[in-house]
């Protein structure tokens, strides 16, 4: 099982991610009980999967609208957001909107081209789980959450207003 | 000036530590060039034609004398003894050693400086009016707002990987001296009908290969909403800006695709969610920030002081320098001094380590220890008593910093071009030098009056050639360097792009071409009319005729 960083720790990933390709000829009785499926697939097959006893989560592509997933947020265990390349920053906004605008408090997982050097910023936007690119050293990556002591600070002026727009947990509290 | 609090200092220190680690992993082969490139760029480190280049941020162009001394020290110790001040009020060191950069950044952090987000697809250094806080026509001092935006944008987690670079300029004066309509976001201070302070917001301006003048999408934004509104713009851009083609990835293309109204609607829809909450800036923050930028204690200086009036009457070179290089100050008896980095033959914007030390010393002696960098690539001492001008001028002159040419033809704005830049199509520095050498006669220059000449070595337009009254652009034709000339560009209130006059020229022809253009102006001008106004009145045709002759006229 691929390691996952969750809340600042390495854990075993219990979820399988069904890629678009895999979904093309899926028989709807996939092996694992916990499946992450693309939004479009969720829309059409969620009921069937559920009646078969699967737990389901949703995968959003970089151009999926957070509004589109909003109706299902209460029913799913996690949202995974895909980064085709680490330099494609759309997923940062998606995560932040899910947290701030839709008050989604369950797991938001970053998948795809996820590297150690972006973890701090992803985390600050509301991601709390990270499935790193295969070549990354997962143990070494844990220290990325300490890259900066700075975190949105609601106390002191004059940083309050400029920085304090992210109602997120303090990274230190995740350990 | 703003002084870092503990959080600011921690942040730049942590950044240095983080980058040192990234550099080490890269050197150890654990971080590939592809994965490292965006990281080093976000720390200002480029690979240029001949050597690595480090771009250091000078937030809104403001430096303390201590910071300038550090830049001098870095130039002397880690580079080849000079630095290049850019049109974005940054400084570039052209000859640093790759692996030394973390050490240089650590030194910068000791004087509250950094290179964060000076490159890469993120929010870049905020620029403003070089006369901020001392200009007579000021509506709001832009610096407190610049600092607020700087803090918000530095490491803004959501906006580290935008479709493309993002440049913000904020101007505080009646006159726009920050070219706000040529930035991704431009904010120009204004007041509502009720007198509340706020900003007029422009988006989608920019130069580069698709030059565009920015459009107003909000005639009045209350100042407390500045960050909420910027965040809405950035989020719309981050989510919908094109990422498939880097030449179409700037916000200006998105604004064009959605139409200005369409884009403004998207931003308003996003803003609706945070308006009145979110990152609303409390009044107390403005007060705290404004206190940092309080004016120095002004002495009881007078414009009639003999120490100023006498040399001005007797000494023509001094009087000429005062005429061109000293701007009116808001406080009586004071002046704003521009130290020219445009001495003939010296690359525009370049300063040696010794010159930087000298400017720091002048700032301490005469100008409350503060220096500004202008987007015309000169250095400014914002608070000089007129009675000290003569003493200052004598020292500046000995250091090659008192060329009396501010706003004149030889105050050339120019990018590093083919001598340094890997993207260049043509050299720009020798062209600037040739023009400065040809038009070195001060009587002639003063007679010509205000004239902006801008040179870029390729379409990226780092030398702002589109907005020069005369613009020169280096182009490549069959592997040869050629130069295209535009006329009539302008920034400020009458922002617009220059028009190409015709086929391009060889470098050696450029001084002659400029001379013919100037002859038309001198022949046609009405009393007191400056170049750009004559050009507006008579149009391009007489200039084209003078440059290309009848042949060209017939061909068009
Ligand atoms: C030498 C290394 C440099 C490189 C590789 C570089 C690269 C670029 C590129 C690719 C663009 C076009 C961006 C676009 O249109 O999307 C650009 C624009 C620009 N650069 Fe540079 N540049 C360099 C140096 C400079 C210098 C020295 C200055 C100041 C003198 C400068 C100031 C600007 C400005 C003001 C623009 C404005 C165009 C705009 O963004 O709208 N750059 N640069
Ligand atoms: S305009 Fe072109 S040549 Fe000049 S610095 Fe910019 S990218 Fe380089």
C-alpha cells in the first residue's frame, strides 16, 4: 500500500484511486471497499457503488468547480484534488474554497505531482493529506510542515488583516 | 520606513533556511533541475547567458542607507563590483556563483531584504511612485498600502503557482508615476464623493509581446477592501487563466477573452463572498502602517537660503542640474533629488559598489537615510534641504552620479539585452551608449526638452519600449540584430502604446535615425511644445518621411 501523509504522519492509505482510464471498463465491483472516483463517475454510479457496500470519495480535476461537488460533500469521506503538474496551482484555490466557502471539514487530499517542496503551501490552503509522487522520500518530506514558523496570525498587528484570512489549523497542532 | 517585526524576520530567515536546503538537495542530485527551477526562480535565481543572475527585491523601491550598503557589499564581495537597478525597482547581480546564493540571501536577511518572488509565476515585487510621501500632488501616501500588499502577497499560499507572473503597482499621486495601467493590477489612489480614501483599480495592463493598456474595473474601491478585492482578482485568474500556452497566460489575455465587463463580473461574484469580512483591513492597521512612513523631522529650511540661491545664480552646471534633477518637494525649503544612473557610456541603471556606498553616505548626510529606486532606473534622495544641494551636488558629481539629464533623451531606460540576457534578440546596451554619445551636448539636450527613450532587447519589453516617446526594440532577422523604432508611446495619464514607424534598422544606423526624428521635431515644434505634443499634432508621417524618404511613403 502506498504511504500517505495524513495530519503530519505517515499512514497506510486505505483508499484506492480509480483513474479515468481504469474507469473506462470498470465492472463496478472494484476490489477495495474504499474508492476515490472522479466527480463525473460519482454522479452516475454513486448509488450503485453504495448499495454494493463501498465507501466512496471524490476526485476533482484541476478544472472541476468546487460548486459542482458541493451537493455531495456531506456524503463523502474525503475529496482528492489532482495536480497534473506541481506548477499548476488551480488546486490550491479549489481546496481553499472547499474549506472556507463550503465549510468542508473532512479530509482534502493532494494527489498527482505532489512534491516535498510544496507541502507547506498546500497545507496552508487546507490540504491535510498528501499522496506524494512515487520518487519522493516520504520520511524526509515530513519536515516540510516546519519550513516556516509563520502561520496566519490572528493576534498581532499589522499582520492580522493581510495574513489572517485563512481559518485553518496551526501546522504545529497537527503533530 | 517599514521595519520588520519578529514575524517578518522569521519568515525571511526561514526562507533562507528552506532555500539552502533546496540548493543542497539540488547539488546532491536529489532535486532535479525541473523540480528545482521554479523554486530557484521564486528566490530570484536565474541562469543567464554567461552566468547565474540574482534578482533582489526592493519593495516599492524604498531602501535604507544600511540596506544600500549591504547591496554594495554584495556587489563587491560576491559579484564583480556592480549591480543593475531595473525598471521594476529590483536590483540584479549579474555574476553571482550559483552555490553562493543561499549565503547572499542570508546576508540580505540581516538587513530585512530578500529575493522572494522576484521571479516565477507568482505575485512579484510591488512597485510605486518614486516620489511617494514627498510629492506635492499626493492623494494618499501609497507606501502603507504597498507594505500591506507586500505582506499579503509574500508566500501567499494560494498564489504560488499562477498561470504566469503577476505584477502590481500602486500610485498615490494625482499624476501616475507608477505606470499603473501597464501592470496586471494597477491601483491609483482616489477619494469617493464623500471623501473616503480608496483606489481606482485597473487590470490587464502589461507590455511584453502582447502589449495592452489596463482597463478600469472598479472606479472606487474603499481602502479596507483592497486585499479582499485583490484576492478575488487573483483567484479568478488562478482558476481560469490559460495554462496551455505561456504566451497567452497573462491576466490580460483572460480579461480580453472574458471581456472587461465579463471579467469584472467574475471578480465581483468572487468578492461578494468576502466583502466586509475575510481580509478586510481594519482602520487600526492603516494607522499602524502610516506611522512607519511618517515624514522625517523637517528643519526650518528656506528656498531663499543663500547657500542654495548663490551657487544657483553663479554656477551654470549646478543650475542645470537643479533644473533637471531636483523635483518640487511638498515641504517648503526641501527638494527631491534624482541621482542619475545614466552617465554616457555606463549601462543605464548600473551602479558600482563604490557608487552605492556613496549614495548611502549622501542619504545619511542629506536625506534622513532613505533612498528610492525609480522605474526609470535612477536613485532618488527624497528629503534634501535646498541649502544642502550644492554640497550634495559636488560630491555626487565626483562619483559620476550628477549627470543633469533626468527626463531628457539620454536618461535612457534600457534592459540588459544581448550582453547578459539569454532571451535577447539583440544587444541593447551598445545602442543606448551610441545614442548617449551622439547626443552628449547639454545645450542641445536641454533645448530638446522632455523626451523618453526606451530600449528593449526583445519582445519581452523589459525596457518598456512600447511606452517610450521613442521606443527601440531589438529583433532578429536571419540571425542578425536589427532594431525596430516606435514613436508616441506614453505612460501616466495619457497611457498608450507607441506605433512602429516602418522596417527595422542596423545598430549603426540608429543614432542617425534618432537624429532625423529629432530634426523633424525641432523644425515643426511650436514655442514650448515638447516632443510628444508635436508628434501628436503633426502625426507620424513627417517623421516617417524624414527617416525613410519618399520611397517608403510610396510603398505604404
Ligand atoms: C535578464 C534577465 C531577464 C529575463 C530572463 C526577463 C524575462 C522577461 C520576460 C520573459 C518577460 C515577458 C513576460 C510576459 O510578457 O509574460 C519580461 C517582462 C518584463 N521584464 Fe524582464 N527579464 C529580465 C530582466 C529584466 C530587467 C533587467 C528588467 C528591468 C530593467 C525587467 C523588467 C521587466 C518588465 C518591466 C517587464 C514588463 C512587461 C510586462 O510584464 O508586462 N526584466 N521579462
Ligand atoms: S527585453 Fe528581452 S532582452 Fe531585454 S531583459 Fe527582457 S527578456 Fe532580456
